[in-house]
């Protein structure tokens, strides 16, 4: 094959890499980067680490990309003891039980069905490369939370440590990824909502999308 003309073994300057990572982490949290997310910060995370904790799993698909994994399968992946489908060694709940030596009993309430984003097309709207990373993900999360609130969900039950924030929000969306590249569009990652949404005395802040 023809040579590409690229010099091999070039690596980005470590300080430049650190600066880029810090900039994207800060952007994901609306410019208010928690101390524990700062590179080298060394501060314990905010979410609870012991006791019974229930997180939220929000399922979303789109007008042009339908969810093909059943809600039952997602629920088993999250909560079933000894889950082994698709080569997994236990469920998400099993993982946290294991790494906490049994101190954290983390389970997840999974959506009853997929929410189809009101923005419509995944590629044309939610995965918009011109928008700030995670901004459309936050919009989608707020749409789903609004619907849950309208249908009587009591969000105060998702704050086990009494800090006024929902302990865990996970958005699982249909599709094979993003067309935008790293840290753009719907690139999977985590961020903060900065209290832009609240109900029942608690606010939505930290979240992750997959």
C-alpha cells in the first residue's frame, strides 16, 4: 500500500493533553467542575458509597433509530444477580456489590419503555456536532424526567444520602454511537446538569450517557 506520509510514533505533549481533558471535563459540567473531577484532585466522589441506593436508567430511541434491546434485558443487565449474557461477569449491581465488599447495594429503576425524543431524528437533532457536548443529552434527559414527573414519579426516593440531588441518572440511548467524534454531540460520557431540573425537593445534576 502507498505510504500515508505520516511520521510514526508522534505523541501529544502531556501538558497539552491534560489541558484538553480539563477543558472538556469543565465543559461537561457547565464550567463548574466538581473538585473530585479535577485531574489529580484526589477528593472522594459526591455520590453515596454505602447503603441502599437506587439509580435511574432512562431508555431513549429516536424516529430513525429504534431500540432493539428489550427492557427486560436492560433490567437484567442492571440488576440481576449473576447476570452473564453477552459475556458479562455479573450485572451492574453485582459489580458495585463486589467492589464495595458488600457495603453498597446499588440497584436501578429502568424505564418501562423507550422514550422517543421529541427532537426527532437522532442524527439530525440530538447528535448535532455544532452543539456543545452533552447539551442535547441534557435536553433529552429533561424531557424524560418531565414525563416521569407528569406521571407521578416521586424523585425524592432517589436521594439516599439527603444531599438534595438524585444519586444516579443513566441515559441509555439506541444507536451505534456518534458521527461527531470525541467529546462532541452524543459521544458517551458523563457530566452535570447544574440543577437545571428539579422536582419533589431534589435536583438532577450528575449523569452519564451510554
